[in-house]
């Protein structure tokens, strides 16, 4: 749900950049006719910063107040943020003076019940000759984020950041990088306590104009930048996102509605949004592939491939059925497993789901019983009297490597057999060499060596006892595997998921 704020706030001329002042109040910027006079006695209609108390329906509780006469001057003031202790106000001040243009970030301190005269932050933030605007603070107040078109950026307006001390001295100003910035414009950053950086961009694919995006920022900025979608974003410009600690209610600014007072184009208005919690669940069944019987107490594991969330575990009931909650906007790998069966895996995503949903249609798992005997590895061939793997055989073994990566609890014996030509001792040594060549290849690919045992059987167990033709001899020259144990404990439990993620990323790069 998203609604325009009361007309007392969205007054003639445009209002924008709402920011939290305290639990029940916001500060915002507006170009309403202010109760200020210029030097020639005319009313000032430039943008100024205001404060208003709101009720739980986001309606004004009292009159809108000019935040301070020492902050709001004849220039434009806007896009402001308070420090966590509410004793500092960082804001943008700009003018349209062709002789001495300025667009810079200022700070005012609160002392003895009033805001002091604001001072401009130092040149390493407000680089001379460039625009610097849209200040935002990290939840602890120690990191300043802002937009600027300064040198060495990636695009037109980029998002930058630096660390502040108590006296507003800073560390080196750094670009937020290509996770956030594009060759176009990125503006109005906002760092939420949930470790997501919100910002607006017209450089990423969107609904039109500036759209609001977010990126995970807990361990550095992690791609991809995710569009918040409709109704937060529209076909017009949408910016200045802020929200409460749950990220379920908050404010944006948008020019999506035409304004009669704006002349050509639309004015920004402030909107209040309330996002009811979305419940995403997944349900399905695990059953025996051969008999279709349900498999009770099988373990389903859901892994966030970006590792932003902990794995989700759920067991099937006596009917082989499961159901669990998933996180929003996550790509998952999911596996089903039960002792005595091979694992199965699927990929799924909750990206772009904007309403409560139960994912049920494609997430049943049919598990194959692990056989007690040998399993033939089709297509593994050797030349006569050679232990060298043919190139086509390596392609087949790549599939076996994927299988073992998924079934990372298995210890297997790799068996090699020869045809009956040649003497027994020679064939035994040849089969041992062939089994070893397979094991060596799998270890080189990344399979743990503790999970592989090479065993040569020579000509002691032919498939075709009285082989005569070359085709029949080739069938006897075979490689198989059988299970020795199902209890191996991998050091890296999610190696398979990382392997699959790397393959998907490689395929994406190839397709570009």
C-alpha cells in the first residue's frame, strides 16, 4: 500500500526527502512559500527544511514547523539527515547563481535548544567545482554516504562514502563501486539497520526514470542491485527511500502524479508506504522413485547461494510431505536426502515475488535407492593395452564429479575391468592403473581423496564371458563404481552449491 501524504505536507511547489526526526516525527524539504523575506522584502519560495509530527496513519499531528532560521537561508536547503543522537543535521545547500554556483553538504549542530549556523563540510567531501548532495548516515552515524559527480567516478552522479569522526574529519572518500554505480545517475543513498543500502538509479533496468534499488551490505556491497518493483517504483522518478527498522513502513518521494503548480513537468511529492509482511512458503513431497512410496524423515535443505541467510532445514512427515518458510528475494539450491538413497537437487528463486505465495508445483523429490552392487559408468573407454582416458571419457567423468559433489556423504570404490585377452597378471595391473587414472582425475577436479578407492579386477569379472568381437571386448573393458559408505562428513558442507553457482556464473558470462 502506498499513499500520498496530506496536502499540508505536500504543499504547492513540491515536497521531498522525508527523513526520520524521532519516533513520531519527520523532517522533509519543500519549496512551499516560506515565512522568510529576502533582502528586497519579497517572500522566499526556495526549498527549505521543515519538521512535522505524524500519527500512526502518517497524518500530521500539529502544525508544520520551519526547522531553523539559521539553517534555512535564501539559498535552497534540502535532503537532510539527523545524526543518531539528533545533535547534528547534515543537509544539501545549493543555488543557481551563474557566477558562483554551489551544491554542497553542510552540517549544523544543536546546542542549548537551537540549531547553530551551518558550516560546509571539507573539500575532500565537497570537492570544488563539482556537485555534492544527498547526505545519508550509517545507523551508527560513523559513515557518511552521498551523491557526487566528482572526478574518478563511474558515471554522471555516483554514490560515495567516507568515515566521519566527532569533528566531521573524514577518512579517504571512496566510490561505492560498480555494484551500485553505473555510467548514468545514482542518487539519494540510505543505509538501513538491516544492512541494505537503498538508492535510486536511472542506469539499471527499471520501470522508468529513477527507480529505487537495494543491495546487501553486511559483508561489503554484494550484487545484484534489486529493484523494489511496483508500487514503490513507477514510470516516473522515484527516490529518497527511508523506512522503519522492519522496512515495512516508510517514505519515498515521487513525481508520478502531475502537478498544476510545477509548470512543465511534475513536482516531487512525499508518499507513505506500508508493506504487509510477505509469507513465502514451499511445500512438496519426497518419494521412492521406483515404488512411489513416500519417504518419511528425509531431510530437505535450502541454501541461499549468496550466503546472506543461514540454511533452512526441514524433515518430511510420515506422509513424505514437507512445508517451510523461505526468505524473500533469494536464489536457492535445495536438496533432498535420506540414508539409502541418492540425493536430488533443484534450483528455485523467490526473486520478484511481491505477494504471499506457496511454491508447490515443481518441488517434489523422487529419490533413487542406492544399489548394493556395481553401477556402470557409461562411456568410460580406454584404448587397447592403455590406462589413458580418452577425451570423451573425461566428459563422462565430469558428470560423475557433479554426482559425487552433490552426494558428498558417499565413499565409493572405482572399479576397472579388462577384457580377457592377455595374461591374468598383466590384465590385473592394467585394470588397477585404469581405476587409478579415474580416481586421479576426480581428485584433480576437486573430489576429496578420502572418498575414493581405486580397485582393479582384471579379467576376473567379465560382462560377456565368451567375448569374440571387438565390440564385446570393449564392453568388458569397463569402469564402474559401488558404494562403500554413506557416512562421510565433508569439511565444506556446501561445496556442491558453490560449484553449481560458479558454473551458472560462467554460463552467464558466456551468454553476454
